[in-house]
């Protein structure tokens, strides 16, 4: 099974039917569900997802998104990485080097560390993070 680092915007898009990336994100997540891919995420991703869903749709849906992600983690379809001091320092370096937002730098750092492609819809990351492999379906 191939691994891929996944940005929170992919999960968010899959939970909002009128999101411009809804279909793409659903198709991508189905690959994980069929065990074609293993998703690798930073521990910040579930936080970002539930907070974004709460803001855009509601608290009930945010709770449901949290439960879905936790089930995937239990099923080992999603692997979560803690933000330790080494990752923090490397994220700061990537963030300043590529002029990224803090949370984006954490995702980029994980892609570099694991040497895995990154799945994101964030054009700023795609344009600025030179050297990152991006997932192509």
C-alpha cells in the first residue's frame, strides 16, 4: 500500500458537498477506504478539520468528522504523527524558507520527513514548496 501525506483541506472538501474540490476529495478518500493508500497526517489535521467544519457547517457535523477520522486511525488507514521538537524546528525552517503559513509548514515538513507525496488543494503550498512531491492520481 502506498503512502501519502494529506493536508486538512482534502478532508474538509470531502465533507462539504458544495466545495469546489468535493468530487476530487471523495475519489481520493475512496482510495484510502479501499486500502490502496495509507494516509499520513500531522496531529494538527484533525483539529483543523473539526474546527473548519464547525465554522462552515456546524458543531454536529464537526463532531461527526472527528469520529470518522478517529475510526480511520483505529483501522490504521490513517497514521498520525506527533509534533515533537525536531518536527517543530524543521517546520519553522521550511516555513521561513518557502514563506508558508505555520500549519502549512508542518504538513510540508512531514512530506519531506517521510519522503512521501503530499495531497493538498492549497495553491500557496503547491507554488512555494519547491522540492515537495505532490500526489498525482
